[in-house]
């Protein structure tokens, strides 16, 4: 009668399933954006092996990573193929990587500064900015908005903070915080009925003060809402702050698309990469026809992105509830979380974070700047 094979003990299992074997299995998983495996990218942080149970922590480059669930599932499946493994737990965390290069002392804790620009007014740039900021904050990122639209600061109104006055600490202005987002605006410091009639040097000085005199603290993303056009504020910002890049907001109108191209050209002239194009007031979902229907017939955001050689970050559908929510001081991603526009803002926020991570990890330049 043949002698039965001995059962593998837990102690033997520990010798078979080692950290080296686990890392080899995980090295088969490629980050679709950075085009390298998650082991060589340094994403695998902690490995625990105990009696057939494996626990692994994977640290991504942003909490808003749009492929987080995909990478987690791939890791689980790769580890389950290892012989003798009874249970697998994969924990996903995130730490936003900083942009390489010199940093200003007063902004040393700010990992990425992103300008939000448009060629013309009326495209909903400020509305897009505050909703993107909230969408990023909802993922766990540390986010702030700097309202640099000195001629028409609307962030206080859109965030329901009109009339609030910032406090100070050791000669620094403390940002006002709401919906998990820090913010500072000239609108907090001026009377509501006072017009701003400033020439270039004062505009540049105001942008400089908002950057230097505000105690921003530790931030993953500082979104800077610029005035429309190609004037002093965007030029000053590009020269005063180490920008990771700029996002251009446009609408499906020929005029808006044409002038958006001029805004992209300005920032590229200033050696600031264009992180992507956002289409606002895009096709809306019609529940009666169960189709996406365009309200405007101009150049869409996707075609504009192709024309400008920039990534297309996505389209925000035309929805009157977006502007209504802003007028009431509760951005639509908070006020109407179940409507299609909320998911659109969340998707665009993820794609923006994705582009920032790509640039930070690989320092990939805007091809138009080469």
C-alpha cells in the first residue's frame, strides 16, 4: 500500500509563499497610465503573510485614480494564482507625488498648482473649478481654490460664503473652508458693490499676494480660477508660481473654441503644459429619448482637444440645475449628487488627477513645448 503524501503545514507554506514570490506576481500588473509595473513604480508598500493569508498594501499616486478598482482586482487575481494561498486582502491607499523642480518657500507644502483658464467669459469656468475641487476632495485629496479672477470673483457666491471675512494668523490670511475645500478670493476682502478698476501692476500684485500671504498649508491640489482671456492675471500666475499645468474650459461654440486656442497658446508660450480640455455645457441626457442630445452645434471639446494636441478630460452635460445650485451657494456635485452632471464632474476630476500623476511620475512634457 503506497505511503500517503504528507500534508503541507502552515510553516511550510510560509517558506513557499515568500515576499519575493508575491512581488514577482504583482510585477505582472501594469499601470495603464505610467506604462510600468506597480512593483518597479514603488506602489507595493506592505506585505504580510500568515498561514495562507496574504495582505498587501498598494499606494497609488492620487486618491482620485480612475483605475484604482481595476488595479485592485488585478492584484487580487494575481495573488490568488499562487499555490497554497487561502485568502487575499489588498488595501488601496494613495499619496500624491510632487512635481519635480524648485519650490517657493511659501508654497512648499503645495504639491500641485493647476490653473483653470478659458479664452472667453461665460463658459462656466468658475462653476467647473469649484465642482472639480469638491469632487477631488471627496476622494480624500487635500484641495484648495484660489480665486484669481480679480475683476469678477465669484467663488464666495458659488460656495455659499458671501460676506464671510477671513481670519489672520501671524500676518498670514487663513483660508475659509467649506465642503472640504479651502478657498481664498478677493471677493472676501472687497465690498460687494465695489467695482475693481485695476491696471496690470495691481492685478499682478494681487495674484502675488493671494499666493504668498495666504496660509495654504499642506495641499495635494491648489486650483487657481483665472479671469477669462490672456491678460495680466494668467501671465503673472505662470511667472510667479511653479504651475504643474493649465486646464482649458470651453463650450461647444465656435467663438469659445477659437479663443480657447489662444489661451492654450499663451500658456505654452509661458512654458506651462496644457493638462487637458474640459467641455462645459456639453450634450445632455434626455430621459424621454434615452439619448445624449447636444444643445449647441459648435466645436465639441473632444475635437478642440485634438486640434490643440491636448488630452480631453471630459464633458460636463448641459444642466440648468448646475447654475441654479451655484446661485444658491451649494455646488451641484453636492446639491444634486444623483444627476449625470455629478458623475461627469467626478470622472473629469479623476482624469485631471490622472494627467497630473503622469506628469509628476514621468515628467512628461507637453509635446507642443518641445
